[in-house]
C-alpha cells in the first residue's frame, strides 16, 4: 500500500496523461514515452541496431546493457525478446535501467497493451515489478537474463553505479524538455561507466547532446533516424 502511494506520487509529478487512451505522455516533460504504435520498431532501429547488438550479443559470454529512462520497460522487453531469439546456452545478459519516476503496474500494462506480442514477457516483468519496494532492485528474469532498475536521479545513480555497460540506451525525454538527462556531467558519467569499445545509441541528434557526448570522450556519429526522424546519434568508446 505504501509503495502504491509513492508510485502514484511519481505519476502525479510526471503529469501522466494518455493520448488516444493508449500512448503515455508526460505533461511535466512535454513528451511521449515512445512514438505512438511505432515504439517497438523504433526500439529495434535506434537501440538494438544502433548498438549493433545482433553481432555483439552473439559473441559475448556476458553482456551488460544500461539505459537512461526505464519508463514502461518497452526497450527492456524488446531487448529481452530479441536476446532470447539469438542467445546460446551459457551466455548472460544484464540490463540495468535508471529511472526517477517509476510508473505503477496499471500504467505499464496499459502503455504496453498495444503490442500483444509482448504480453507474455510484460506479464512476467510485472510479476516482479508488482513486488518492488521504493529502492532499487535486481531480478533474475530468466536463467540467462537479469534486470536491475535503479530508482532515483540518473546523474546520481550512474555516478554511483559500480558496473560498466557494453552498450547504452540514452532514452530520456526530449533534450529541450528534459536537459538534466543529457547534461555534460551525466554524459561524462555514462562515458566513465562504459567498457573500452562499448557503445551508445540515442534517438536524438540535438547538437548540444552530441557535443556533450563528444567532449566526454565518445567518437560520435550522426546516422539515419527512425520514421520521421532524419537523424539519430550513435557512438563508441
Ligand atoms: C522517453 S521515457 C523512457 C521510455 C522507456 N525507455 C520505455 O521503454 O518506455 C523517459 C524516461 O526518463 C525518466 N526520467 C526523466 N528525467 C529523469 C531523471 N532526471 N533521472 C532519471 N530518470 C528520468 C522518465 O521518468 C521517463 O520514464
């Protein structure tokens, strides 16, 4: 009951509203969680392909993905499904996400409802999510996949994170509305918590975000974006 109250407070802070009854939108940040019913394809194009995960996941014994902005968990679920389709016995994938305003179960269920193909995975994730407390948690979601969600301000969470990611998904709200998710300090922390040869991908091509990532030390490239977005950004350490 206590944690329900805390989560509702988080949703009030977000000003969560629903476009066409199905797509979550934060009035506070003036942005959508994902682009309409295209969110699933967008995840594949921007984050999975942008980090060249098909090739890299096939080769890795253990692989760590980190994300800024867990939201509904869409990116996690798409990645988990993709991982299940290509992995071999003995390999492991760890997915860590940083989130300041955790959504409650009903909102996650509703936000992901437009993708029936994700239902089974969503329900397993929500089984764990429903038992979470207000702190950060790690769940062994299946025998080769763990999920950790670190609750709180991302700049603080990443800075105190004891691990390094092989691939980053930078998925804050739009940089103009959510600048603290793309700040120089946070991008430096992301770089510092990336393995040598590790990568990032993001849907945005905002110049100042690319500059922050470049000054942090990444080799940054602007590449074709998804759908109506002409460009997105990828990079490597
Ligand atoms: C575009 S949504 C992420 C969508 C998500 N990846 C998904 O698959 O549904 C951006 C997320 O960033 C979170 N966020 C915004 N500012 C934050 C901050 N300063 N620290 C941590 N999380 C933040 C929001 O609560 C929201 O969940």
